[in-house]
């Protein structure tokens, strides 16, 4: 440790000129360029003890341990302000070059913030911000991201949200830049609200104060719903109470509009807005707060955030508002936007910015609903063409890069469009397999994810069954879409429910036989050969036989009927036969109906 301390305090030059030789002199590692696990642990203990000694020395002397996050050259000053940055620079260099374990620098920074006051932590955090590019490298980030997140969260807990807003903002901005956007540790995946932030207000009026205390309670009671929007969505009674209270507040705002002079006088200057607003709830200030444009905007924006949550996309049927609730939300939202537009100064511009922010928020809601898929893309390697220093313009076969890439996606693109394998009609067994798997009780498929609820899927399946499986298609009327599924795909315990009964089979076969008989009779009547009537004799075609003649027609002709009368009588006989046949079908099938598609 003495060797390290002496080198940090007296060794000149940058860390890369002596850091590795110094570690090899102190540790004497088995390998010359990289420490083993036990050697890393020993070096980390030495550095942590040395860091604690430097912090104690700075506390005794009353000096800052760091100054604006920058290391101080030891040749210019003899103070201890440059020792800690010098130690951190050496450790960071060794971690970057992978001579020591990459998470060691993050551990030292966490220890340093825990041992320092909040005033010194600002300078320490300045050092972290200045080394952000190095700390964010993949080999270091993977080892120390959780330690850095823990360090920043501990600092946020120690800071005051009212007095240290700027420092809190610096920490949050650093985390937003340091961690990728798809980092799940920074996301509120479950959508949990901070219900611990309660707004306390007076429950009983003070004597001698001229104020409508009912309006005071109604106004500050809205904060309960703003802090927990889920309670409003799932409780109709709370929603009715919220809308009635909000209507009272909006009526008051509309009855007391603000003039441009009042808006300019009460509006906070943009340069001075560097602190978080937590409005006081004293009833004595109610009259003054109602005349404050910033106060009104604060409440109205809370209403828009609540409405935006209730209408957020990607929710299930249980979480969606009812139709009556949707109409009330739309009505209240229009009133709130109109009040924001009329609130000076620059009401229309302020409303436009708020709408833009809420619209962007919907994209994040969809992204989290889809499982927070990573969307970072690795940079593509660009190949430089050396041709006398001149860059030639690339030539694309089809005019640009996208069309040329689309052309190359198929091995033989001209034949790809005419390939018979390009579009294939699936078989019945293959198409209905997903629905059959959902019908199996052991699969445990929830109702909302069942294939029978997909309209396009069912519609395509019915068209396919109408072409390839008429027997299964006929079951749709009685058993629904699940009855169309082939029985071979169903498990035994489900198959019995949709399997046809023996009586139904007998009726169906008898019905088919009756239809075949009627069809054969019609064909026989149509197939009667042409006849030539000459006086009282009938001459048939040479290809016809005597069995193909109708007896009634022959008798009618011999009795002296004309050909027109004979044809009319034959038609009447056909109608009579069809009527008798329909009566036979009715006796066989009973009240069942037959549909033809």
C-alpha cells in the first residue's frame, strides 16, 4: 500500500506510463498483463483502504476531496485534492485495458460517495460525468452497471427533492445517457403508481376565514384520484364521485377566467424554474392559488394525464372503460383542453406541447405492452474504396439500395413469383390443428387467446371446409365453429362431445339415399327420347327403348290429344311426383332442415 500511495502522490506523468509497472511491482502477478481472481481481490482491498485514508485526510484538513471533478497536478499544489482523482484515473486506466477486473472502478466510486458529504458528492459526480464515455464501454458497463445504478439511487435518496432539484436532474440525466433505452431496470413494467405521495389538507375549517370550505375539500380531494388512477377505473362509485368533484372545479375555473395581465404577473420566469413545485394546501391560500396560472395548469395537466391513462392502448377487456365512461371522459377532456387554451400566457402553445408529450407517451405504452423488445441496431461496417482518393457513387441494379436488396432476396427471383409452392392451400387437418389444441382442457388456454375468437381465422376455416369437408361444414349450424374441427384432431374426452350419434347417421344416410332416388327420377324424365307424332301413330328414335316411354303420355296420345296437351300433362305429372317425394322426405327427416351451399 505504501508503494501505491507514494506513486500516486509523487509519480509524475499520465497513468498509462507507469500504472501497469506499478501494479506488477506491488502484486507480482502470475501473468504479466492480467491479474487472477485472488490477485484482483487483494488489489481491490488495498485500493479501498487507501481511498479511505485519503478521504479521512481531506476531512481532517477541511479541504474538498475533489475540485469540479478534475484531478489536480501534484507539482502545482501540495493539497490532497488531487490524490483521489489520481487514484481513480489509475484504476480506470487499468480497468479499461483489462489488466484488472472491470468492476473495480465502480466499487471505488460507490465507496467514495458513501464516505463523502453531499457537497463533496457534487464534485465526485462531476468526475463521473467527465468519464462517462469510458465507463459506458461494453467491457466496463457489463461489469459495473448495477453498482452504478445502486450508487445513483443512494444519492437520490440522500438528496432533497425540493432543495436539490438540479443535482437530482443531473443524476437522472446521467442514468438516461449511461443506460440504453431498452434497459428494463429503468422501466415501470407493471405500471405501479406512487401511492405513498399523499396530499394532506385541512379536514375542518378555521374560524374567521371567509372561504367555501366545501369547495376546498372537493378541490384537494381530487389528488387522491390522481395518485391512484386504477381505483377510478375499477370502481364505478369512485368514478361518479370523481366526475362530480371535477365538474365543480372546472365550473369554478370557467366562472373565474384569468386575464393576460394576471397570467403574466403570476407566471414563473423560465430562467427561475429550477425547483420542484409542491403547492401548499392551506385554506388561507386558496383564493390566491386560484388566480395563479401555473397552479391552474398544474391541476388541468393532471386531469389530462388521468384521462390518457384510462384510454391507454393495449389493455384487456376488463380494464377498458365502459361506453358511458368513454363519453364522460371525452366531455371532460374537451373542457380541460379549452381551459388550458384560455389560461395565459401562451395557452394554445402550452396545450399543443402537452398533447405532443401525451401522444409520444402512447408509443412507450405500446412498447412496454409488447414486452420491451430491444430496438438498438449494431452499426454496420463501412468499407472504404481506395481509388485515388475519389469516392465513386455506388451503382444499384434497380435504382436504389432497397429495391436491389429486395431483388436479391430470392435465389431465382423471376421464377419465384410463378412458383407453385409460393402460395399453398393448407389441408383441413393442418389448418384446424391450432383450434383443436385450444379445445384440449389440459392445454389451459385462456378464453381471450382462443382461436375461436379470431374472426378472420374462423372465416377462412369455414371457406376451406366448404370446399374440402362438407360433412364437417354441416356441423357448424348445430355445434358452432368447434364442431367443424375434424374428429381425428380432438382428444378422446372432447371427441365424444362432437361425434355424431348413430341415429343421426342413419337419418343422414337415408336422406342421402332419398335425394339420390329423386335425382335419378329427374334424370330419367329428362332423358326421354324425342318423339315424332304422325297422325295417330308414335314413332320413336332408334336409340330409345320401350321402357323409356311414359305410359300416361302414350295413352293420352292414343286418345286423340295434341302434342301441346300431351306436354302439359307430362309437366303436371312431374310436379305431382316431386310433391309426393317432398312429403316422403318430410316423413323421414321430421322437423330438421337441409341447407345447400
